[in-house]
């Protein structure tokens, strides 16, 4: 068995795990996808962020359909949070990303390229988001008609810019907002997050078309394995509560974020 074949097998297994993660807790797909694409497949971060948007968007869309069927998706919250984030993520991917210089700045012999800067911001976001995951509790108690969805417009807009820049669906940022700001129960937050992620990511991907090269054969195969994963994750979610997995996944996000930061800055 060649090294390349082994790499493919490992990558596709990880693609299934990405889908399982999204199916179980409604986030984490991009947290796994970008490191896999960058470190395992050696895809440049700018290109990997575009691939990640497509993969996570397609997988989250499949998961959100189940949530809609089970009436777990808050369409009102999804609109007020998702619409501004769609606008900002498209602006970022279509017009702002191409404007960023290949080299942001230099400090002596240390060159901070656009690729390096993306990975640094990505790792910092992971570390910040991990704290809310580690401490996450099912605090959503408000009735939906008591909520004030317009308060989600600004967070949605900001998260759209951040997720557009680092090329993630943003579930690890969206779910804390839905749980702690919108006061949605965890299961409803997960289902609503998947709908927002799917729209955000796929719109963001369309903003990348024409600006980065797309290897469609690889992208569709990888996405296919991730789709297998979300069916597994959805089945497991009936037996395993997402609330119990959230702190565990938070520690995983924290460790991964620290690893990426150290790797990018010192190696």
C-alpha cells in the first residue's frame, strides 16, 4: 500500500468523523476539516478555506433537513441570525479576501503571510470558542415568542465576517450565541445551527468561485464521505445527548487550537 493511498484512507475516515461531529453536536466540522486539508493533504489555507465551506455546507444542509422534519429548527432565529451573516460572509469571500496582500507584515526575518494569518486567526477563534463549549449547559429556557431576535443581527453580521475569513461554517461560534443569547434549548440550537451553517457556508463558497482553484473530483469524494458521517452522527444523536459531548469536544477544540497556533508560529 502506497503512502498516498494510506493518506487517502486516513483522510476519508476523518471526513466521516467530520460528518459524525456535525450530526451529533451541530458544530465542529470546519474545526476538523481545515487542519485535515492543510496538514494531511497539503492544500494551501486559502484554497482549504473554500473547500471547507463547500464540505461543511453540504453536510450541514443534509443535517438541517432532518431538523426541519422534526420541527427543531427555529426559522425566526435562523433568519435574524443567518441573513446578516450571509451578507457579511459573501462580502468577505467575494470582495475582501482577494484584496488582502500575500504578505501582511514582516518582523525581522519572520514573514506573516496571508496563509499564516488565516491559520493564526483560526486557532485563536478555536481557543476562544472552546471555553463556551467546555462550560456549555442546556440553559435555553425562554419561549420562542419571548425572544428578541433582532438582538442577533449584530452577532450574526460579525460571525459572518469571521467565518468568511477563516473559511468555517461557524457552528463553534453560532451555537454559543444561540444557547446563551437566544436562550434556545441545546437540541433546538443544534438543529438551527445546522441550517445557518449550511446557508452561510454554501453562500460563502459561491463567493470563492473564480478566486481560488477548485479540484471538484477530490472535493465531491471527500464531501461524500462526510455525508456518510452525518447519517451516522444523526443516528447516534438519538442515543447520545449532545450536551454531554459538548464539554468533551470543547477540550478537543482547545487542544487543537493550541496545537495549530504553536505549529504555525514556531515550526
